[in-house]
């Protein structure tokens, strides 16, 4: 090869240098953003412990609200998050722990709170109603039934864990 073919012009040198520096700067800015976006996905899912909420002897055929707290960790901040569940025994004696969070907009439902519609869960925010088993009533705003808690019974005590969604509501499309 001749000597002229090996020479890098000043323009090529500056182009290569600025491209390298620009690429390094872009990578140094994007790396923290990519890591922040991917870090929650790559972390193993936190194991949710079951929380004792009631004695089995306290559970009746009429839904009762039981309040409890769940330990929560947000980055370095640890706290106890207050939660509640509506719990009753159905006709066959099975325990049914329902989430009180309305499936319309996330308000809290109450049992037997609407005098015009007794023996139903009622959401005061937009008039949502549910049957005793948590099934949404047609013609009301909720599109899905109330969520159920995972639960277990041990030594006469009811323990609940995460909620699981129930699909296929009355108004589901």
C-alpha cells in the first residue's frame, strides 16, 4: 500500500474521536436508566408470608371485616401497610376471604351499607354492588367480581396472603 492510503485525515480523526466520546457519554447516561428499568424485572419475586387475621371461631355466615397489617419494604423504607378482608363461611362451611377493593375504581366496599339493597357489598363511590360471594351485580359500575385472598387455616387461625383476581364478571365483555 502506498503511504497516502494509510494516512488518516484531520476530519476523519475528529469524526472518530467525537463519535467515540459521544458514544461513551451516551452509554454512561443510558446505563443507569436501563438498569433502573430492568432491575425490578430481574429481582426474584418477594415471598409473601401469610398473615394471621382471625380465629376460625370468630368467622360466621355473616361477612365480617378483619383488619390486619402486612410488612412492606420500599427500597430502604420498611413499614406496616394496613389492609382488611371481608370473611364469612358459605352454605357448605367453606371460608371465603374477599378483598374489600372495588373493581371499578378501587374504593373500599362495605357489607350491608346500602339500606336500599340489604345483604350486599356496597361501594359508596359510584354505587357499585356485589353479592355476598363477591360477584358483581349487573347494571352497576364494577366489571368484575371482588378478588379472593389466598388463605390457609392452621391451629384454628385463618391466615391470608396475596389476592388473586377472579375473571369473567357479569358485565365482562
